């Protein structure tokens, strides 16, 4: 045992007087103990690794059908927290826990809100921090936090700690955990335009995310291949834009069940569907962030309403890519209505408006757009944009002037989003042109410009999701489990003044080649486990070899259905 990590005898409050804190465990300690000298505490399946874990020299807590839950001091969300714990234990362990009004029963799990924060950091971190303690005689587990979100995080850790004891029953090892997240935004994006996933399938993914302490579900609802959200004023978005002749991408019809009576592939969510998913996620302390793509990635919308594009012709997939026309007032009327109805369905603080990979050829060759540029007296955008040539068709394109036009477009959209009381998010990042207050998503693995650093320097918050590490549609040979785990959300040279602008990170799944839930699960797991630990656990406390050991025992949630 590493003597520098040895904890002698400490007092842990009146309830823990005289208790031996056997060891404070750091993942690197597992290597020091590999020679067999001394006992190695066993915390299999604990992902993400907590901030502080102390193994206690006391009996484990036995979990059985007689175990009760005392949430009488857990605040307004006590019933929701209790119901989640009872249902998840029933599903995962086959046991029936019981709600109690006091802790007089033996084998009680106590959920308690406390006044003093568990962690004296920023407010968002205080809200998610928790303490989990198994008391000395194995009689009680106490999960305490200053906010319901922290209690929920503690419950998730408790679920991961449950293991089979020597006698075959379920037990929780004696431990003292204090924990808080590294990043505020810990997300996963699901694209439902490339392939459609129904409400039941989306809820299963949200359940899996909750068990990894992820707190943002980014729902990519519209793109070239399908429009998935019902907007009453524009019914053709779902009667036409939500469907296509076949599943596409070389898959047989048998790869999916999402076909309508006419044999068309696709689907969409009603407003009731969306509200149900949002409420389901909220009970798991996950914020749902909707994305409506604009001004590019809009084939589905243009198929429904051709006048949205610079040309009145809807384009085929995938040969040509239309672009919404910023010179037409009714285009902004359309977007105002769509964003307004979207904000009504999604009460969270964010609206994602896409913005990436705009085919500037359409604007360059549009007389209306050129007239708009002259009327606005736009000048070529300053800065470094040569890398954007990858995203436009060959031709004589004035990229910097088109960037300036996109800056105008995004400024108008940002004003709409702000008026709705939301914060705009975009894949498109321009330190010189992006609207104030916009959150930038840094997905550019190969850009010569350090997008994250440039956007933070210009005052924008940044969510990191570089394709090289966090695009899960990539095969494992490209984005391996170890590569995901090696990602550090901090960028080189991150200054202390910029750190508050690192909002967080997320993994993304583009589903063009993910035809069903089985394929979604294969692409997602176990890579999402690695990403979750990257997002939650402090960099100095992560260890690849130990993560592999814990992952081997981690109960990856199982999906139900095709």
C-alpha cells in the first residue's frame, strides 16, 4: 500500500466516531497494489470514477426485499427520486424496495437535502455534488446533497456500487464518497434525421445516459434526410419532409420497422411526444436541447416548401445541397414560427440552430443574395476561413464574403432566439462574426484554427466535441475506446481567464449508417462510458488501465426492441 495515501484513524462525525477510514483510493493505487501485498478495495463497475472514494473498515450494507427508502428530508422531488430508485432496482436486481417515512427500519437508504454545499465551487457544481456513506454497522446508507440533482447523482453511484456478496445476496461495500463533476455540460447527441428512432427508443437512450451522469441530451431533429418535429402552421414538414422512398444508405427494408402504410421510411414526433420525452429526461435531471438545422442541411424542409431555398427546385439526395435564402423575408417568418413553437415544447435554456457546412455556391450564384450583400454593404469577413473549402462545391466562391452573409443570417436568428429567452448554439464558429452570447460547438478535428481557443478568446462559451475523439458514427478502428478515453476537454494553452468559457463536452452519433436500436447500441457502448468518465472525472484522477478493469464489471444498460 502506498504510505502517502494511508489514512490513519479519523473521526467522521458523531455517527462515525472511531471508524477506521481504511484507505483513500486513487485509480493509480491499483498498480501499486498489483504485487499482492495488502488488500485491494473492490469497486467494480463504478463509472465515472468519483472525486473522492474512501474504503471503510466496516460491514457492507445488505440490499434485500426488506430494504426501505427514507426520503422524508429529500425535499420537493422526494417522491420522484424514490420512484426512480425503486423502479431501477426492480429492473436491474429484481428486488422490491419500499418507501418509508423515517429511518427506524433496518437496512434503510436515506436521501437527505442539506443546507451546506457538499462542494464549495461554482453554483452548477454545488447543485450536482453529493456525499454517499455506508454507516459503520451496515445498517444504513445515507446520500446527502444540497440539491435534488446531487441526490440523483448519488443514487446513480449507489446503483453502480451494488454487487453480489459471498452468500449470493446483494450488498454495497462500506465506503465514503464525496463527488462532483468536472464539466457543467456532459452531453450526447442523437441524430434522428439520418435514421428515425421513436419515443420508446429515445427514452431507452436517456435511461442509459442517466446511469452515466450525463446531463444533456442534444436532439438533432432536422437535417437533409428527414424533418422530425410537427409544426402546425407548416404541416408539409411532416407529411412530406418526414418521409423518403426507402431507408437508403444501402440498407434493406428489414433493417428498420419505421415505415408508414404507403411504404415510405421515416417518422416524426408530435408535440405530445416531445413533451413526454422532455418530462422523462427532466426526471433524470437531463436537459433536452433541440436542434433545427439552418441555413444548410435543409433538403427535407425544401422538399416540403421549395420557396425556402435560393432556387425553387427541391434537390435530390445526396447530389445537391440547397441553402435557405436570407434575401426572402418569408424565410425568416418561417424560421421565427418554427423556433417559437420549438421553444414552447422545449423549456430548457438552449436552442441549437445548426449552421454548419453551408453550400455557399447557392448564395454566390443567387441574384437575390448578391443584391442583399450589396444592400447591406457587407465586406469580406476577417479571419481564417480557407479550411471551409472542404464544404463547398468547386467554383469561384468568395468564401469570406459568404461568411459575412452567414454572419448576417446568424445575427437575425440569434435575435429571435434571445427574444424567446433562450441561448443560441451553433456548429458554425466565427470569432469575428458569431453573435454575442452564442455557444460554439467545437467539432473541427482537422482545422488549422484552434476553434475552441479562438471562440473562448472572443468571449463565447464552448462545448467541445471533436470528431476525432467523440464522433461515435466512426468505426471503432478510427475512434477506439482508448482514443475516446484519451481526450482532454482542456485545449493546449487554456488560460485561467478562459476556463469559465469551457462549458463542457459531448459525444455525437450521426445515424446515416445506424439503421436501428441494435446498431445504435453497438456504436454507443462502451464508448459512451469512456466519454462519461472524461466529462465527469478530474483529469488527474483518470487512469486507462483501471477504467478497463471497472468497465469489465460495468453493467451496460440493455436495450429492448430491434
